C-alpha cells in the first residue's frame, strides 16, 4: 500500500464528525442517538440556569424531535471574525459558541462548543429559528451543510427564544427511534435541577408538563417514594448554597445499598467525580467524628466508611464556571478544587443538622453500628474462607462438585436448583472447567434480611465460600475461583423465583461480580418438540406455540414437557444448558443510566411493602407473560 504525502487526508468542516461520530457522542447506538437530543435540550437548560428562560418545550416523534425555549435567542448578526451569521457559525463550526468565557454564560453544561454543530452534522435535516430584537430568522441544514437561504420575518418586540427541529441521519443511526420513557425520565431530572422552569413534553398528541419548585429535595422525596424503603432519617438533610452554587439533599434508609446521584452544570455525571468525592468525604468524616464522642458506641467496634454509607441515598448538584469533564459525553467531573468547595460548604450545615435532630441522629448512629457489626461478621467469615482456601480445598462446601482446573478465567460455577438437578448436571458437565453447586429449594430473600442473617444462612454461605472472593468490606474480586457464575434453574415459575432470589443476593452483596460481567443466566428449555426427524427446544409456552405454528401442516409433533432439570437425561442437559457451543446464556447487566431504576425494581419487588409490589405488578400486568420474571437488569 502506497504511503506518502498524497495519503494524508484533511477532513473539512463537519466531515470529521460524520466519519468518527463516536468521538463526539460516545457511539452510534441508542445512547448516541438520544445524545443528539440531550445536546439541544442542554442548550435550552443553560438558558434556564442563567435565569433567561422559564419554559422548555419538547415535541417528540419516533424519528424527529424539536426543542423550543423562551430564552434570549441565538445571535444571528454578522460574526466579526468570519463575516458569517453567528447562527451559521454555531451550527457549522466545531468549537464555536458562547460558553468559552466572557459574560454570555456564567455556568453551563456545554464547554466544548461542539453540541449544536455535532447534532447538525449527524442529522439529515435540521431547522433552527431564533427570535430576538423584534425578528425571527430561520435556517435549514442537511448533514451539516446549509440548505437554501436564511429567511427572516417580523416578531413581537417582547418575543424571544430558540427553536431547533432535527431528524437524526439514518445513514449514521440506521432505523433507531426515540424512546418516550427515556426522554421523559431525562427531562424530569432536568426539571428537578432547574426549579422554577416548566418542561412540556408532547408525544403523539399526549402532553406531559412538569416543574419542581423544591429542586433536589423534591427529587429525593419522589425517589424515596419510588424505592419504597423505610426511612431511618425521616427529615432529609437539604442545603442550597449560592456561592459556590451547590445543592445537596440526602437521607438514610433501611436499604443495604448506597447511592450518590450527581450532576455538574445540569449534566448527569454517571461516573461521579470530585463533587461526589467531596460529599462522600464530609458525610463519612462527620458521622464518624460524631460517633467517636458517644458512649453508646462500642469502643472496639471498627466503623468503616462503608458502614456509614449503607442505606445512604444522596443527590448533589454543582455549578462550576470552568468545568473540566472527562470526555465529550461528560460522565465525570474532574475539577480538583470542587472537592474542597463541597466539603467546606456542606460541613457546618451537616453538623448543625446532626445537632438539631437528636432523635434522627440516634437512629442513624444505631443503623451504622448495626452495619459495622454485620460487616465484622462478614470479615470474620471471609478470613475463615481465605485461610481455608490457602490451606486446603477441603474447606469448600461439601455439596460442591469442583472442577479440576485452577484457572479463574475459563472455569464456570453452576448454581443448580435441587439435588436431583445437581446430580444430572454433575453427570453432564465437563469436569475440567465446570463446577456444580446444588441449592436446596428457595434461598433467603436478602432484600429483607440483615447481613448477619445472610452470613448465618447455609445456602448463601455455600455460595460465598464456593465463589471465593469474600463479601462486603473484605470482598476481593481477584480471589474469585471462577470466570463465570451461572444460575441454572428450572424453566418454570418456581425456577424463575429462585433465579430472582439469587439475583437479589448477587445485586445486594456481590455487586462487583455483576459489574465485572461475571454473572449469567442459563436458559434451559421447557419443552422438547420432535417434528419428523428433527428435534426442537422451546424455552416457554410462547416459543412452543411459535414452533407449532411454523411446523408443516401434516406433521404430528411429539411434545415433551420437562418438569425440572433433574428429569432431563444428562446428554440432553449437556446439549441444552452446559455445552458452550449449543447452550444459551444471558449475561446479567445494569445498563448505563439505569442504576436508580434497577434499585427501584429490586426494592419494590423484593422489599417488605406488599402494596408497592402489587402496584408495580399491576402496572406491568399486560406485558408480563405467565411464569416470567419481572426484573429489568
């Protein structure tokens, strides 16, 4: 291949964006597709944050979206350097905008000046209208290029705002469409972050309007209602500071998990950053200092940061004049000075809250002590497992049929429902890399159980010992003994229930395994269908009906329903559930941006409140097949 000066290609204008869209929007999948809308919405939100807009209207179609605000309107006069309209410069030039400095925006979510131009580059059609100074100008674009002449019309002198309508290019995104629920949830969060701003979402004639005067305190209250967890601190701690602009709202619940939801300049920072570190630091340090002065806290009890965090649900939002985000998609805030600003701004407010709410503080301290005691029990159990593993494999659970390989990447641990299925699986497995651990019936629901109770449960202790990486503060993923942990349960409603119980345990107590992609669901068949000389496998009733509908009219299918995995002959079990080339596995994942939704689902379905569970099941009843599992992970 010839490589000389002629091989050097220079991409003009926005062509670089169309060639490498992932560099600007993170990818061309469904998240990148929606990212186009977020960029335009965030421009309007920046106007609201600056106090220039009070209304933002979004009209959503399957392949088209528009955003209108009553802000100042995009400047359309002649740009002094380029000689072009400022509107054209903003939509056709990378790194052009009013957010690099000066007085146009004190704080904003857009800092690279690429949002509008990138959306334009990746849209087959885009129209922008700007109203200001008694005039409305309009310009149309296609794939980043100007289309036709700029139009102009009179407007009321008091009228002002921006309207942007666009259609993502199918050459870039294929046949992707906007998801109403995704857009609704995102806009609702924006409304929490910009109190006093009214958001209106229109979709196929249906209109939703929302505005929240309480800001993050409303967000916290609504989230707690959705989660259904009992409150330890009944009056949440909330603080709003004007300079630097910091908003915090938090509470402790009886949940065993913790979550800090963060934002910077109105942008969700899914990977946290310095503002999260600052809030976490001040919470942990102040609670531990408060506990150190109390006589009712055991002196020899070790209080770790995780003990303080357990049950914490917090929201933090900061506004920074010169934000330093990690990447164009702005998932993490990197400004080092923000950590100290959050610590100093929140500290004395938080101490005052602890002093002024003695009853709640007492409940919080009691909750932390209980968490510390449970963690200590977990550490003691983990040390026992670790010592046993170092000395001898005899310390592993007695029912575990281990594999011969010591490689923790290629090996697989199957958690199997019952001794009968375990016996069949042991005969069907490949002993070199597949281990089998039978479980006795339905395991403990860990959503409603303390860690101390979890550690006393025989079945769960067997899982912890077999997996080998410990639990809680002593968890170490590098000590895991298997590359995959596979839940292999019967394909009926009881099997699904056990699967959900096991998933709840991993989600609550071994979440790092899920985050690292180590937990899988096996999808064994419920039916065997013989049609002529061919054999088919149906995973459920719907799949069986589909097979029968597509079978030859004169065929006489022979249908066998498996009552359980233990009823399957080992060769059949091997072919359908254990043999890598022929089995079907699904990896358990929590999609980006779905952490709170997953938390709400687990808490509601597996929690103590039957009313909330009944309400969720009733809400999704039409979409639930008989015997299916309602768990969106």
